[in-house]
């Protein structure tokens, strides 16, 4: 039920407190970027998308123009010209009254109006009546109808009658008198300059009707507010706002110019009061020069009675038409709130739009386009106002479900058709390919036959020619043989002499030839392999051809058999040649083996020489080390002597100090004796006074006892009354919770049945209508009680559920609860949450507290000031729910004294975790780092966090966010993980890492886990950027980081192996490098460079071992080599599953 009280008195001038200051460039840019991406333009022809894209260019001239308008209080005449586009509403198309005029203004004027609107709205909204739901934030048609249905359902449950009068103004926006509007604005508190600006904004506005490409003549509008502008609706609300003051005895609801008046009628007197309110509205209209349209004003009575009061209402002697069905803000109401006709109308309109999709969108190939059309054209109609008219009976639910089912069938049919079309296309393509293959085979066979005939003819001709040539050659050979025999005899003598010389030269040549042959063998072997592959391919092709020939006929088989016999003969010849060649090769191989043995002996000799050189180098190094050791011993002896001298001096100073302290103590003892004597005398005096006071107090106590007896009687009576009240409240809470569960059940039925098409025969066919209306009433009652608040419904008043984390206005995390619950738990509000229904409650805990709330911050005493004290600050963690398995500690602020520079141990300040998984002590700077601590199973497994501080003054500061993680949560870390990272990419750092002043902590031994995201099979690690140093110190684990240190790999073997401090990356390999013997399957990595190979500089490292996990280990000895090491900082990126990583 809406508030029947009048709106706050606004008819008195409030000393002109509403003003507009100068406009900034940032405001104009913000408004320009909000402009729509459309081509709509006013009389100047500048579209809106141009303003958005050129915001920075237009901002500077517009600042000057807008501030000039504010200074002069004159609105430009060019921006007053509007193109009016008629939009059809309902009724007869030929009548002008059934069109709504919408004016298209210049885009620059809209920008100016929106800036003024933003500045005025915050100070004017409080004056607008709560019964107005139009053009107001956080209100809509649904809130209007919800208030209305709640009032009616309450009356129907009481078996009463409600009379509702629907009023319609005649051209409300166009008939507003400018003079009256300015008077009302002056009474609301608008300043003089702002009023003169609005006067100039409304005066001499020209309008032109535009239809398609035709434009009418311009005419001046002497009244009204421009529709389509930004200031027009707000001015209209301020003008019509005081109509609620004239209606003090009945309920009323407004949505812009749509007004309805209603009351519960119990007698004729209620009808007369309603008629008096109608007359008051008519009087207000006459005073404000607005007129009603009696033909569109209607009366409707909501009852379940067969006989009810029918009173005749009139507006200025015109009787109002009584209806039994009416359409209010898009929802059709009937006298019993059954909404059966509204459901029919909704289904009919949805079926029409579905038919449009079915007829025109069959050939669409993209299913997402069809879904968006369904959601925008069909489902939007089904969901509008569903909270008010949600169906109860199965008949109505089935009507709404059928639309969803039809669309699903339509989608299935389209998908099946596309699949069939794809199958047909595949078959066609396969058939075409087969036909093409057949044609090509026929063409090849014909070519082969022709070529065979030509070859046979050529062979016959060649055979004839060769026979004649052979006979000639035989005769010539005989002649030449005789000549050769004579020459041989002469040459033998010469050769015998030269043979000796040649033998020597041939030996040298043979050695060279053998070396060349070795090289050629390798080449020949590669070529032979290729030839074998080619021969195999040729054989396969021949086999295929043979099979095709066998099918053609017997004649071809005979010819092929003859050819095969010839081939076999040739193959035999080839085999014989190969055997001979093998024998030759074997001889050559034996010679090669002999040379290899000779070469091996030479290599062994060279290795022995190298070993002797290494031994000599080692001896020299040992001598150098011995000399260094002697020098170090001498230095240590000098240091010891100096220490002894210093100790003696200190002891002498201590003795002198002790003597001085003894003298001071003796003096203090004497003074204390004197004080004790004075105290004894004072005690005696006080005892006398006490005895006197006791006597007086006894008398007073007796009087008080009598008064207490009287007060106790009164308290007992009050307690009895309070118990009765509490029992009533408990019953009401139980009812509200049950009602909310029922409403959510009905809402789920509606969503699943109407939209998703899931609910079927499981829904009860009928139900008592009264109960469901009572549920709606119970749901909307909180809104009526808090109608002037920002939200009309608070979920926290109905249901208590697991509170979730939220981010507050300051950026800190908190818990989303109601405002009273936050105050009870001792938190502080930090902005809204849950869409404005709750508050983001922030919890802070200091020393000695127990933390039970999720998202609590553990801070130092006196936060946000620095902590200067010493000692221990301890906090205990308790589970908020038995299902909690882990605690996540995020260090938003963490600055303690760092470790000692000599051994890297946290001696002064320490952060210690006890009660869960073992966590190494931490100190130094650890901002933006985190920890995971196991809480165990069960309800009681406390974990304690303690910060121990000692030593000199230091600016200590910590702010630790504690998140409780459920056992079934996605963000729960794996077992044994101290840190757990999620996401495809991120950054991993060791504790107290800082490239400038940080030092790695000793005695660290923990594991770091990365969640394996979907479709990723590996992780790539690379060093972080370090702009502060010439050589990056983002990975320094072993050796002195001030000097250049190469990568150190492995646990044993070479001199560069990781023994003390190291990082384990399972099966690590360098990215983009060939895998060698030293870089294959490396686990331990340390040194001054991140690399899996000792010979390489800093390169990214990849690991494909699942789960993705790292292990970090440091020992307790950091001196003398590891004193300046910083730790590590790595960037990780998960690699997708490819053929290389799968």
C-alpha cells in the first residue's frame, strides 16, 4: 500500500539553494562518450556517433559555449528547433489523437541538458512523491503494478471491494503552461539564473513535422515540454507533483501522466469520498490548465462478490464508463486478478512474433541469430511483468510452455535439415570424384596402348641398323688388334721402368682416394636409401597397374607374363651385379676398420696428455688455496685479538656501571622506608573513616533493598510481556520465511515452465488462489513499510543465507550482510552490495582477537598508524562453517624488519603460523604475496597467527586478508601447497624478494602449485624485468649475485651443480633450443641465471610434468657466497596442448 500522506511541503521558497556552477571539460567528455552510436541528427545534421568518436575535439569549444549559456542565461535559438516524428499508439490510424509526438533535437542541446539534469536530479528527487514511478531511478512499471496488486489482494483476502478510477490526461506534455511551471520551480528553490535559463529554454520553441522525406512548415509552441529531451520529463514530474497533495483521503499511483485512484469500499460513504477526490483532481486540472479526457477514463471494481456496490462516478457531469477488463501499463487486469485474458493476449502476441521468425528465418544458418531473435521478439513479451501475473494453473502454464516447445522443435528441424544437406553434398562430391577417376584411367590406358605400338616399331628398326653396324665394327677390330700387339711390345719395356715410380705415386693417390671414397660412401648411402624408396613406390604402382590389367582380359595377361619373364631375367642379372658389388664393399670396409683402430689409439694418447695437463692445473690451484688459507688464518688471529681487547674494555665499563647502580639502590631503599612510614599513618586515618562510612551505607542498603523488591516485581511483569511479543515475532518470521520459499518455488516454476520448457506434469493442476495472493502480499509488505527508501525489497528480511565476499567503496573486501547484522557483529559499513539490498561489511581484528568472519583483515594495533611496540601480537582463526578446509592469507600490507645480512635469518621480527600445516617463519617486505594454511576437518581446529617484534625502532605495518575456503571450492589448493596460483599467466616470487634491498630468507622449504587450466599441457617460466640493475637479479639463488654467475644445474656431476639453495622445476628444458645431454630432463636450477643448460645464458624454461608444481629450498648457511642473493621472481605462462606438448 502506498503512503496516503501528502508529499513534503514544497510550496515555500527555500532561499534558492538549487544552482548550477561552471561546467568542466571532464563532464562534457563523460557525457559525449555516453552518446549512442546512431545516425540520428537534428536540424544541424550532426549525428550522435560523431560526438562520441570526437569527444576530445568537441570538448574545448563546448566548455566555452556551455559556460557562456550559464552566464547569460540564454538558450540558443538554433537548438530550440525540433523535428517532430509521429509514433502510432493504438486505435484508428486516421485520427491524429492516436499518435504520440516525439521531437528529435540537436545532439549538442541534449549534451547540455544531460549535464544540467545530473546536477539538479540529486537535489530535486527528494521532493518527488513516492507514489510517482515514472522517470525515477529504481522505480518502474513493475514497482507501480506490484504496489497496486498488493493493495487489491489484501482487500480480496478480506472479501472486500476495491474501486479503481483510471484517469487519462489530454495531451499532458503539450499543454503545460510555462508561467505556472516557472512559479513552481521558484517555489522548489531554483535560483534566479537557473529559472531564467529554463524560461529561455521553453520560450519560442519551433517545431516541424517530419514524415519520411517530407517536412512541414514551422510553428511556435507556446506551451508544453519537448518530448524526447532530457529535461522535459523531469520538468513534467515537478509540475504534476503537487497533484498528490490534493488526494489525501485515498490511495494513488502515478506513472508520468497515467493516474489511478483507488480505495477499499465498505459503504456508500467510501464511494462519496472517492467522488470528492475525483472532483479535487478536476479542480487541480482547472487551476493548472490541464484537462482530462473523460472518454478514456474508466472505473473498475475488484471483488469476488456476486452482489457489490455500483456507484455512478462522473467527471464534470460526464459519467465514467465501468469496465470489467482493463489494460494498465501493459498488463490486462480483471475483477478477480486471475490474469487469464492477459495470458491469452501474451500468448497470442508471442505466437505472432514466433510465426514471423518461422516464416522469414528458416534459411538462416547461424543459430545464435535465431536465439537472439527469439529472446528479443518472443521471450521479452513473456517475461514482462511476470512477477505480477505469474501463472498458477496448469492450463496457463501449458499455454506458455507450448511456445518454447515450438521454438525448440523448429531449432531441431533446422539442425537436422542442415545435417542432411551436408550429407547429400558429400555424396555428390564423392560420386563426382569417382567418375573423374574412371575417365582418367580410360585415357591413361589408351595412351599406354598407343605408346606400346610406337615402341615396337622403333625397336624393329633399331635392331636392323645395329646388325649392319656390328659387322663393320668386327672388321675394324681385327685391324686394330694387330696394331695394338705391336705397340704393346714396345710399351712394355717403357712401362717396366715407369712402374716403379708410379707405384710410389699410386700409394699416395690411393690414400687420397680412400678419403674421398669415405665421403662419397656416405653420400651414396643416402642416395641408395632414396633410390630404394623410389623403387618401392614404383613397385607399388606397378602392382596396381598389374591388377587393373588382369581384369581387362586374357590377352593382356599373356602379354604381361612375357614381360614379367623378361624382367625376371633382368633382375637376376642385377642381383649378380649386386653380389659382386657387396664383395668389393666388404674389402673396403675391412680397410676402413683398420684405419679406425689407428685413429682410436691416437685419441687415447691425446686424452692422456689432456689428463696430465688437468692434474697439473689442479696442483697449482691447491697451492693457491693453501696460500689463501694461511692468509685467512693470520687475519682471523688479528680479529680475535681485537675482540679480546674490546671485551676487556666492556667488562671494565660494566663493573663501573654496577657500582653506580648499587649506590642508587641504597638511596632508593632509604627513601622507600620513609614512604612506608607515612603510608602506615595514613592507613590508620582511612580505617576510621571507612568504619563511619560502613554504618551509613548499611542504612542506605536497607532502603535500597525495599526499592529493589518493588522494581523486581515490575521487571517480571515486563519480561512476561516481552516473551509474548517475542513469540509473536518468531511466528511472523517463520511465516515470512515459508512465504519466501513458496514464492521462489512459484518463480522457479514460471522460469522453468515458461522460458526453458522444462516443467511438465509435476506442477499441481490447481491450487487455492487465496494462499498465493497472500504470499505476494507478504513479499511486498516490506516495500510499503519502507517506500521512501532506495530499494523496494530487501532479501535479508526474508532469508538468511551464506554471506558472500564483496568489494567496498574503498576497494577493500568485506562480507555482504544487512545493515543491522553488520552492526551486531561489530563491523563497519563500506558501501552497498547485492544490488543495493545489503551493505558490504568490513571486519578488522587486532591483537588478542578471534576471527570467525570470512574476509576479515588482521591489522596492527592503532591501524592505520605504524606499529612501534615490541612483543607478540597474536590472533586465533576459527571456522565460520564446518565445511571450511583451508585459510588463504593475502598480504595487502606487510612490512617488518628484514633478516640479518650475514645469515639471512629472521631474528628481530617474525610472522609465525601454528596449528595448521608447517609454515616457515617470514619477515621483511612481502606485499602482494599469499599463503595457504590447512584448517583440517571438523568444527574446532583453531589456527593461530602471531607477529613477534623486537630490536630497534622500525616502521612496521601489516594488513592481512583472511579468506576461508570451503572443501568443495574451486580455489582450494592441493595438498602440500603453501602457495596456489590460478590463471593462464601470473608472477611467482619468493618471500622478501626485492631487486633493490631484499634478501632471500634462509631455512625455506615449501612447494608452489599452479592450477592446470583446461586445454593447457605445459608451463613456461621466464625471469622478471629488473630495470634497477644492468644485470638482472630476478634469479639469484647460489653464488654471489654481485658478480656474474652462470646457470647451475643438477644435483651431482659437474662443478656447477645445485647443493645448498635451489629451485626444482620437474623435467625442465630450454625453450627454442635443441635438447642436448646437459639440458635434457633437468630438475634442480640455481645460480645467477635461469637456464636448464650450463652453457647458455638466461632463457625461458618449459616443463610439461603434471600437476604443475615447484619446490623451493634454502639452507641455513648463506655466508660467504650467498650473502647478496635476492631470491627469485618468475613470470609463468601456461602453454596450450599441441603436438609438441601433448
